[in-house]
């Protein structure tokens, strides 16, 4: 799986703190209830935007390389 550098979609900051691990979101849509798989929640330290990632997400602190394939 491809690794990507963390970047906030709002302010493009690459700094975030873990706000929660193994978080499951439950809810209801129309007449169906749902429960998500465990998620990791990160909060951008610059603007406070919350980002949700599943277990498949991998992050690196390196800048994206120029030889992406």
C-alpha cells in the first residue's frame, strides 16, 4: 500500500495529534443503523480539523518523493 505524508485538507499542515484510537462511529441513516470499523482520529494542531482513518492508513513524516509510480 502506498504511504502518503499527512496533510490537513483545510490548512495543509503536517502536524496532528491523536484524538482517539479504535473509535467506532455509530449512527442511523434513513431506517438503517450502522457502526463503523475501528478508526484512528487525528486532530490538526494548527486549525483543529478532525481526520478519520481506518487501520489501512499508513503515514510517513517524509516529504513525498518525486519518483512516485
